[in-house]
């Protein structure tokens, strides 16, 4: 990964009790402002800052971590092109509330304070990662449930994430896609592909964190299916079938091979023979399933 330095201006919330940063925001508009009830009642304070980030080396601060997540979600860098070493170590656990972000132990106090405003406090999550849409709203996308797309997700124009879809940080779509399943860290989905409802793709946080899987263009991962390998272009995995790297697959010539040796190859249909239970692979192409519905991906 080549050295690449990025300079950003941002706003950060600082926990007033410990005087430590709990999150950072990088607005696209000059002079942008924000506030929250937690700041009004003095639990956090807001200040502006500048940061220079070398995205080719490990993360050194909370501001640095948020800067890299912002670069991903704002499409300035693609997944797997920025160093994220030290990300978890530099992200504090925060209570993400309807009155702003605070340290978790301050939630009871915040609830009492905002009651003066007739505000019923809602806790969206207690986690290291906030929702992407609270920080970045990419153009040309639809997201059915904003809670299911983390800051650091990369969504290309024309992407639709349905209510059961989930996109983690350092993962996402490289074109117009339908996402109804789980797209985990390190995973990218190519243009024209459909990640079916309830399906999942093993990412870099699974099984040791070294394998980077992807889905090519014009491919279909069926409902409740899963893969621990990459799919090439115009591939299909039938509904309900989970293909791991160690899955033994019968080839069209009758021989048997490990699925890992088919990883990334184009025009393959993975299915389980309903009579024998054997996992088979057959030649296929996008015409078999018809491709995504263009009408659902014109997100103007």
C-alpha cells in the first residue's frame, strides 16, 4: 500500500468528564454546524479540529479512525485500499442516543436531564460504530433500515440495501446492487449482483481475518445461502446452500474438488443435488436468473 496523506477538517464531541474524544465528524460543507442535547447539558462539548492522516499506516487516534471510516463512506477510498490496523483499539464504546453520543455510564443522567425538554430518550445502540447515515448520506442509494449500515460502508450509486440487508465497515458495493443479506468487512459486491435475503459472505473478521472474499458482476447469492469463497462474474449459489472453502464439490466431469479451488471463477452454479445431497457445480450465466431489476436501482 503506497503512502497517501489526506488532510481533513472536522468536528468532534469530547466527553467533559474525562476530556477525551468520543467521536468525530467530517462535514462536506464549509462552516457546517451540529449540536445535541447532550452538549446543551454539558455532558459533551463540541470543537473543531484539523487532522493529517496517512492511510497507508496504522491508526493512531480516535479522530484518525473516524477519518478513515469517513473516507470509505464518502467514496474517497475503496474497501481494502486503506490500512485499518488499530481500528478497534482506537474506537471507544459509545451510547448512540436521540440526544447525542455519550459514554454509556452517562445514559441515566442524560435521560433525567432531557426529561426537562419532554424528550423521551432513545438508545439506538451501544457500540464502537455509529450508523453511516448519521455522518454520510451517499448519493443515489436506498437504505431500508439505517441501523444496518455502519459508518465505513462503501455504497456505490444505484445500490439498494433492503431492510434485512447489512453492510459493515470496509465493505460494500462497486456498482448497482441489491443487498438483502450480510456484507461483512473486506467483502465487495460487483455491479449487477444480488445478495439474497438472509444470505451471508465471510469477511476478514471471520476465521483468522486473512481471506478477502468478493462477489463479481451479475452474480446471485440465493436467499439464506452463504459463501466462504469468492464468486466470479455471472455465478449463482442456490438458496439455502453454504459453500465454504473446504466444501467438496462435484464437477461436471464427475471429479470432486474443494470449493476453494473454484474461488473467483466465472459462470458457475453451485447447488445441492436434491436426490443425492451432493454439492455440485455446473456452468451457468446471468440469463439463468435474469439479473437485477433496473427499476429498483434508479435511485435519483
